């Protein structure tokens, strides 16, 4: 029950971030927002409660990141912007 509630809260947070549409305010911004979860287990438990969260996030232009994936994402952005 708590796992489903956790997933529901993350889904609601995805929706809230998406509705802000940060990417629409400036033409040089990426067309997505990163939702950071402080541990990989938070994401794992959310997926247990709702296995469609990742796809839902992508549809809403929200990328879910944990410490592990955030480092890779930031390095990719760094290299892309330096070669732009």
C-alpha cells in the first residue's frame, strides 16, 4: 500500500513539474526537466508501485534521475554544451 502511495506521489510531482513548462520560457533551454530522487531505492520502490512512471515522465517531458543517473546526465549536458 505504501509503495503505491509513493508512486502516486511521484506521478503527481511529475504532473506538477510538467505543468510549469519551464522549457517554454526560454528558447535555449532543453525540452525536459529533471526530477531528482536522492536514492536509487526511492525510484525502485516507485516502479514497484507503478511500472509506467518512466514512460509517463518522458511523455510529460520529465526525466527521473537518481544520484547514479544524474552524474551521467550532467556530464552529457556538459559535453554537449561545450561542443555547441
